C-alpha cells in the first residue's frame, strides 16, 4: 500500500476513528481508487516501477480530472498521453500546475512530495534520437515519458542515415547513455546504425512517416525487427510512450546498480 494512504489510515486509527480490524483490512487490501469512470491502480508503481499512465483518447476531461486527483492524492506524478489541445485547455484550467507538450501530446502534473522547487536527482541517462524532423512528435512523447520516469534526457534530432556524418558528431553523448531511444520512419535503418556504436540497449520506435511502400510504418517496423545489431529492441509503430517508458526503466535500474556498486567497499 502507498505510504501516503497508509499514513492517513494510521492517523485515523490513532484518533480512534477506525478500529484495529478495519485498519488491518484496509492496509492489507490492494490500493485501488474507484472514481466511477475508472478503477485507478495505486499500487502499480510497486509492481511495475512507475504509476499508472492515463491514455487520453476516449476519456472525458471530467473522468481524467478524477483519475488525476486520485493519483496525486496518493503522491504520484501524473502522465497522460495522446492528449488533444481541447482536452489540454480544460485540464490546465483544473490543474494550472500541469504542463502540456502540444507536439508530443503529453500532459504532466508533478506530485507535491518535496520542498517547493526542489528537483529529485535524475535516475539514469536516456538519449532520444530522431532520424528526421518529421519524427519529432513521436520523439517528444518518448522524451516526456522518460523525463516523467525521472531520467536525465537528451534529445538529438535529424541525424538519419541520409547524412551519417551527423550522427558521429553526437557519439560522446550516445556513449554516455544508459538507454537510447531511436525514432525513425521511412526504411527505419537508424537504430541498427546507433546500435553499432553504443554498449547499451537501443529501443527502436518505428514511425508512420514515409511514402506509400512504407505502409504506414510497417516497413520501418520490419526493418528494425530484422536489425543485425544485437542490442536493438523494438516497440510498436508511433509508440513513443512505450519507448520512453522502457528506456526510463532500464536507466533507473542501471543507475541503481551503479549507486550500489559505489557504496560497496573496495577490497
């Protein structure tokens, strides 16, 4: 159970507003917030590393407002993806502290868990790379997602294989990453090239950018799946969120291992 909810239950117990039996029952129960329109999973961060993410299409702003409130009250930062400008305008009226990325169509509301203005230490390093400028909307979704996971994120854009010398200029940044997200359409060749330069996982995100024979990103998807670079893995077409989430998870685990190693006494 989330610490914020457990503390609230403990205060109710100490105040005599709750019996011991009821405290034990609620403390042992899975943390689910029933907001009418949704069953918000408040324990997901314990099982999967990060809180539940809100997929905006098909949801009313009223429903999202209740989901956001449930997550924030449990101490979780909110990430919503594929948010339309109309939804964002209404959400900003409800959550003025929120931040909307119009290009990436993401909406983020940070949890108020520390002193105002205090930023947590980044957990790992993620680099997001685009083959072309038309891939930027998907790349921005990946970047915002990785930032939400707590990673330090660098964006490198427009370094596709039509001009391979552009990529070499960024090799020091790429080599410092714990995970790299490569967003590319057309023939989707860039993840293989990046994979040949770095010693970390490369998450390929195929985009639906391209002419007729690209089949809306299927050509890029198949190209990435057939990559000869051993460290390339692939997510779905235009799935910037998935790429950013996986990269953030990898980066966090690598950072944790690095910190543990630093604390281990050297013999």
